[in-house]
C-alpha cells in the first residue's frame, strides 16, 4: 500500500481535485510507483493526509473503477486491478506531453528537426 503522500499532488487551483487524484494514480502506475495488485489507502485515510473531503476521494476512486483501473474488494479495501491498462496510460501520458511540446514548437514556428534536436539535448542531459 502507498502510505506516504509524496507521490500525491493536489493543486487547489488546477481543476477538480477528484480528477487530480485519479491522474495521480495513472501517473504512479505509469512510473512504476504503483503496480497491479497494490492496495490503495482508504478514502478516509487519503482524504485526511491530503486534507480534502473523503467524498472527493470516493469520487476519484469511482472514476478509476469505472475505467477499469481499480477494484473495490468488500471488507479488504481498494486495489489496483491486475489487468489495469498500464501500458495504455503510459502511452496516453506521452501523447499528452508530445501534444503540449508540439503546440509550443508550432507557436515558435520551429521546424520538426529543431524540436527533435531540442528534445534530444534535454533528454541526453536527463
């Protein structure tokens, strides 16, 4: 179970909190901080740690369950599904980052080669 809140980030000005919590789960799965079969904190515990309403966590967990990412096991808690679409999440996150980068490059009137070169330079410094 993820007991610390270091991987959870909430920005009160960045849109609905339940969406941010669901996004955090996606990111932790894509990055390997969470794995299929891992137990998530209870809604009450996570709400207390993040200082948000427990109903907000329940809403996020319901969204994740509807998308096949988590499952609630009566009397046991909430777990990442063994068949959670981790590869799809990683690809989707890369696509979103690529779209943002491409949009910025287009606004700068950069060529694709300039954008690739800049990305490679940053990537190599890593």
